[in-house]
């Protein structure tokens, strides 16, 4: 279980203190898919970075399985908005990075990298360099890299925001398939209402300036066999409800 | 503009032609002007190459470049990384470094000889002093351009600071280090010739003075040609390395 407990965060902006997150509390059970939804600048990325241990909260604490999160760890893997691949490493070497850090042997590393690259449909592109890949493929590699290091919790910061609609839909379905196999907790930051409604079990809507939990919406829409959701009348009703909850950030 | 190779070859021919005109025009004196001509220089070059005299002088020069450059690369990369990572050290070293960088390495020659004696070692030292700055400066700017996200990726995969250094910073700066080496090899090859005119008895710089003292100006011109050609080759070799290790392409 993940517990975010009364987290607040201030930034210094031109010598002035600006509160970006205010008293955010959340509980997420293992295996659940939580979307953190909000307008641009509402602090949702900051909240995710605090959970990742990349930033410190000014007040409050975060616990994962009873342990306080104070620094980054391979136990909570992050997928960045900018895919953040290493341009001097080929696809397979990028995926092996986390395994090198864990100190795995070369043959084990290769086996796991190929396994996860097959899972994201890139087994034919092992030796390509990142700049030879399309945007969607780069995000698949980034996903495989995080998957391969086998974290207990996935933190995803608008991973598909920069992609075209078609690629985005493909990757959303693939993510759900992987999630249905791995059964790990996912925290997925997005500003896309439809994405949140399609993917998540629970949707935490943040208000803007400062970011506060406006409402945690439980998504009761049934999942298909591949964990996706059919986009019928109820789906669009949920989408409308989420839209009405989001403040416009400006 | 569509035939760069042809134009480059034509440039060589034109340069040789102009050289021949100057040599035959008696501006260098009536008696020995013709010994400076390209024909005589190329003939001497051929004889020097055959007799092994050329290799005898070029090998010590190349060895000095290699030793000096190796020292400069190690020192330059380490210093560049340190000042790139620690802002306070960068500020602390800024003025002294700029001061030393702007003094001619040859000005250090007397001190180098007092400290290191006569022979190869002061030449190594001068080459290293000349070559280290471009390596430091380019390594530093490479470190400054390392993306913060790359470092965060390592941290979120469970890596510590040492792994940030070995998995991110070192590979990320390689193209910048190569740029530094390209500049450095050019400078050190230029510095080598005057350095070899001071206190050593082998090498291409020494050989120029030796030819002058023997009044064999054709051989002297041949050595100048060789110096230019080796410089060109060294530059191209680093250029090949540069292309090979350039992940940003």
C-alpha cells in the first residue's frame, strides 16, 4: 500500500514563496491503477516526484509498504514524460541499464531485456539506437527499461502526452495488458480526462494553485478481457464528470 | 562547388605552383633561392625517406606528442569533470586557470628544464601544458550539458553517485572530449617544433635547425612539408575518432 500523508510543497519563485501542493493525502492499495488528473501547473508532476523520492516535501510524508520514501529507489520505478533514453546505448543496452545497476550477469541481463522488449513489441529492434526509433517506440523502450528493473510500484509522468492520438491509444492498450500480467500498482499522472477514465481504477482530481485533492473518483466502469474499457455512454458520462471537476489552470 | 575532392587537389597544385614561382624569383637571394623550390624539396624528401633519416627524426617527435597528449587527456578530463560538477571549485580555479592558459607554454621552458633536466621530459611537459586546456574546457562544457533527467533515470533505477558518473557523465562527455582532443593535438603539434629547438638532439624541430646549420635548405623544406603532412594526418585521425564516438549524430 502507498500512503501519501498530508504532503505540502512550496517553491521559491522570484523570492516569493508559492505553495504548489497543499495538504495532499491519498491511499492506494497494491495492484491498483491510480490516475492523478489535473490541469497544467496543478502540481501533479511534483506530487509524483515526491513519491519517487526525487523531491522533498516541505510538510508531510510518503510511505510505501510501511517504509518512508526519502530517496529514489528501484523499488518505485519511474517512467518520464521525456522518454529519457541514453542516445549512446542501443535499445537493448538501454533496457539493461537497471539490471547493470542491480549487478546482474550479462546473460541474465540480455535474457530479461529481450523478454521485456518482446512484451512491448520491439524484439526486432534490439540493436537500434534511440534516434533511429519513432516517438512511440522510444516510449516503449522506456517502459521496458522500467519494467525490467522489476519495481513494486510504477510512477508514470504523462508518459504518452507527446504522442499522436493513434500511437497514444496503442500504448494505452499495451500498458493495460502489461498491467494485467504484472499486477503492480501504477500512479499515472495525466491532464487527459479520457486517458484517466480509460486506464484507471481510481482517479484523483487535483485542483490548481495550490494543488489540493478535489475528489477521488472511483471508476466503476467494467474492464474488458484485456483490461481496456469500451467507450459507451457511461464512459462519456464519467469523462464529463471529470471534466467538470478540473479547474481551468489559467 | 560540386567537386570538393577535385577542388582540394587543385588547391595543392596551385600552392606548389606559387611556391615554385617564389623560389625561382630570387627574392630569397640569388645563390641559393632554387634550393627552396618544391622540386628540390620533394627530391630531398624522397632521399630522406629512403635513407631512414626521416623516420629517425619523426619517431621521437610522435612519441613526444603521444606522451604529452596522453598526460593532458587524463589530467584534462579529470579536472574538467571536477570543475563541471562542483561550481565552487570552478570559481576558485577560474582566475589562475585563465592566467596560466594565456601564457605561452614555451615561456615555461627554462622552468621545465630546471625542474626536469635536459631531454624528452621538458618537451613532454610543454606539450601537456599546451594540450591540457582545450581538453579541460571541452570536458567542462560536456559535463554542463548532461541532462538532469539522465541523472534522475539512474537514481530511479537505484543507482548511486558513482553510477551516475560511470553510466551517465563519462559516456555523455565523450564527444566533447574528442572535440577537445582535436583542438589539443593541433596546438601541441605546433608547440612541438619550437620545443624541440630548445635542448633536445632529435625530432623534426631539431632537424630543421640542423638542416639550416648544414645549409641544406632543400632538406629543411622537406622537413617543413613532413611537419605539415603529419599534422594533417593527426588531425584526420582524431576526426575519425570524433565521428565514431559521436552519439549526438
